[in-house]
C-alpha cells in the first residue's frame, strides 16, 4: 500500500504491482510506502479522505500468472496447496478454487495455511517475504464457496470506512494507469508519461504464452463458477484471457459452409492401407497426443515454430486438383484474397480411437485450422474447450486449435478428415 498526495494505491498480488510501485514511488509527489501488500482496512485514518486505486486481472489469466510466479518463488501458499510442488497446474488451481467448499481436503489445507501464515502483518513487516498480505486469521475465516482470487481481491479492499475506489483493468495497464491518475487529479508529468510508454514490464514469471490452451474444459468452468464475483463485476470472459482477437482464431467452432466432397471421397476410399502406414516415413512425426491417428501429408511447414514457410510433398501434385477448390472456398469465406495454406493433410482416426486433449503450440496462433469431414459417424465427437460437436460430412469447419481440444471415435469404422491451415498473407506483410 502506497499513499500519495492524490491517492492511495492497493497492491493485489499478480496485478503488475512491481511495475506500479516503481512508477508511483519514483514519479508521484509525496509517495511513500505504508505497508507491503497492505489492505485498505490497514490505512491510517489520516489518509481516509484520499481516493483509492488498484487493479484487477482476468481470473483465468490471473491463475496462470499466480501458479507460475508462486512456484518460481516457492511461496508457502503454493507449496501447501500443491502438496509441496508435486501437483501441476490443473490440480493446484482446482484446489485454490475449492478452498471454500468445506470438504475434508479444503479444511486440511486451510488449517495448514493458517498455521503457516504470520499472525501479524503491519508497517514494520519486511516486504518480499513470499506473503501476499495474508495472516493466520484470514485463512481461519475463509468464507464458503468463493474462489481464492475473488476472496483475495475482496479482502484487499474491505474497510469499515466508505472509500472512493477506482479499479483499473490489468489488460490495459498503461492506459488504465494514466486514466486513474487523471481521475484522481494526479499530474501526469513527462516522467510518468515516459515511464508508461517506455518502461519494461517487471517481475514477469516464466509462463507459457498459450496459457489458455492449458485449461481443460472442467477447469475453465470451475473458474467461471468460483470466480463469479470478479467475472460479473468486471465483465470478464474466458475469451479475453486468450485474446483470440490478436490472432485469426474463432472461439470454439466456426462454420464456413458446405462443399461438394463426392469426388474427393471416392479418391480417399481407394487409398491403400499401405499408404497410410508408410506416409510418415521421412515426414514430420506425430505428437503423442494423436495416439493411433494416421496422416497423409501433402504439405507441411519447414519448421514447427514458423507458420509461413512450407514445402510440398510429391503426392501433392496427384491430389491438388481435388483439394485446392475446397481450400480456396474456405479462404474466400474467411474474406481473404491473398492467402496461403502452410499445412495440408488427410487424418484418419481408427474405429474406437481417440486424440487425447491437447492444445497446438508453436506457430499455431497465426493460422486458421480447418477440418472437412469425409468419412465419419454419429459416435465421433470433436471437443474444443467446453463445447463438443459431431461434424457432418462436407461441412467446412474452423476449430480453435489453441484451446484444449480432443476427438473421440466410438463408432464402428474409421473417421477421415481433410485438414488444412490458412492465413492471410496481407496480415503478416507477405506476398503470394
């Protein structure tokens, strides 16, 4: 907690506090730190007339940041909830979310947290001791049925005195900081402007850029349920956490119309089993999540982390007249005139087979992933995030391959899809 001549700043864990502490202490007149991670209820009465500012973060994103940072620092709350670091992201975050469910496990964790937490935190407590401003009493009084982040946020701003509280969104940190300064009458000096424009982010934890893909559907829903307080109050959505708008991605599924696959289907039915088996020789090897899925590759990227450079295999010349019209139909539906297809393939999931839940990595941000079912059955289900669909023959469907996705084929015969990726050359300064 920092007080200035114009406002009070409340620092909630994993909301750019290091960045903001440095800005305020170095550039705002009269700024001084009262208490590291101090709560609004700890504010001395002499400053109660000042407006209060702070930040909130998309809960789905916050848990990824929290997990990565607390694990790196071996913070005591993380160590207790994750069983000493044994549990990974999914299991650890689920425990944080369910701390208020009154189960035997949650009661045990809260008892451990209460025993480990300091009994007192005040202005003399040294900062950076791996404690986000929580005491034994806080954990002992943890309320029922609320997620950890919503509980922490409410706790930081609780006060018996009514305050003027202004909350900025972490997602637009620099713009929101200037807005809050102007709202509280804080002069935005050249030093402040330069810092907001040029200063690098501070205290960033080692975290995957495609963090939303790491959310299994059940965990995505659990965050939505347990963090309802913050989600409803600030209008957050899971989509925002992934920021698909930065990339050419649909949310879950996107229908791009029907196409005539009759000629292609007849050709596919004549593919000998030996070709499915041999086609991987000398070609990119599949990921473990694909299990027994077989592919026939027509085109593939030169490097996994480069979506823009690809090469054709010899078999492409034999199939391109059947495949290209379908691909171009999809590109036109996407509104593109100058486009490229970096990966083109057929994929076969055997009867009773599956593709395990996973999210595509590396350069997959930059492309549309498009499926055209050729042979399927009602028992073949495509899962993308919290949604699941049976895709009919001849329907061109984009899927968000950055979300956690999977396929199950519980039918009696194989499922075969025509799959390709597409991107707009103009979006990346490329030419055809």
